[in-house]
């Protein structure tokens, strides 16, 4: 059985997933696009559990890329190698989870040369390319994605219109659960977590990664938290209060986007955190 614990950032899903895996001697698979990076621990809110096997964290360096296609391949391999164990998948990167549980055909590994060529073009050129390739999908893109060159280039690599036309079917053996938590509590958690990041040394961590040769333009350092910390280091953000405010604003925006995506998946079971373990008990006792 494969349990998937979903939810927006700062919703408490990681500790719920840990409790389930610990109780049933299972394993954890992280589905978080931030936690795949080495050296970037504080800003990605990375947790390492020593008493249960945890997979798909610390995979790549800050100047490398990782995507849903790679996640799907890696996760399928781990699940196969741990056959018979309870698999608990946890994370807020919904495209990673969706690629696995709906077996999305995302194409081959990215064409790096093609990406480099497209990155030289202006965003209008890329928008027009995508509009020609996938007109049905193009009409559904939100403004944020429409003005994100990197994301538009990734969309060009995927058979988007076929994904829109056919409703993907969930693979057997998965149970999707989302922890019910109010938007107000998520915002409070985000604000508290940002303060904790400052106390743990987010700025020093960022300086250290830059000092060993990585660039502020590397993918890992463009993540929320690190991008703002670099702004502070460069003098564009003038004090810690302003830095915290900018991180909070970006993280809250991300949480709202995650909530919107998750609402579209009707297979997700929503319940309070205190009921989740009880629900898992029932599923396991039935199987």
C-alpha cells in the first residue's frame, strides 16, 4: 500500500507522514522540489530522520536541475525495491506526485541544448511557440506561469493537449490524504517558520553555498528563501524585518497556488490531522 500525504507548504504534512511510516515500519519518499538540493537545508525546511529510511533528498547540487520526469522514474524504482513495505510519499510539489500516481507521460529527459537555445529567446517568442503547439492548454495557463520563461520552456517539452483532453486515471494501490488546516493557520506557520529559518542561520547558509563556487543564478538558489537572502546579502533588502516580510509574502503566494492545484484532484481525501492515523489503521487492517 502507498500512502500519499499532500498539502500546501507549512501544513504539517511531514510529521504526519513520519508518524505513519514510523508506526508501520515503512519508508518515506520526499516529493519536494526544494529538498532535492544538497547544501540547501534551512531554506528548504529539510528534515532528516535517522530512524526510518528517507528517499529523494540531497540528490543534486545547487547548479543542477531535477524535474517530475526524473522524480517519477526514481520513485517507481524505490517503490519496486521496497515491495511489501508501507510506502509513505509526502510533499507539496504536486506535479511530482501527479506524475507518479497518474503515471503521466512527461516525455524523455529534457533536451538541454534546446533549453539553452530557447532561454536566449524573449518570452513573447516562447509564448507564441507554446500557443501553436498546445492551444487548448495555453488558454488555461495562469498569469504567473505565462510570464515564467523557465516554466514555459518545460511546458514545450510535454504533450500538453493530450494531457488536457484525457482525464488521467490513478494507478492502483495509492491513497491520497490531505491534512485539513485553515489558511489562517498556514499563514501563522509560515511566519513562524521564517523566523526559525533566520535563527538557524539562513543567511550564513546562503553565504557558505556562494563561497564554495555556486552562483546566485543557479536553480537551487532561485528558490524562495534563498533568492530573498541573496537580495539581503547584495544590499537590495535592507534589514532582517524586510527580508522576513518578503519571504513570507512569496511563501504565502506559493501556498495559495498549491491549495488551488490540490482542489482540482477529486481523489484526495480531506480530514483533520488527528483522524489520519485512525484512517490508515482501517485501510491496513482491511488489506
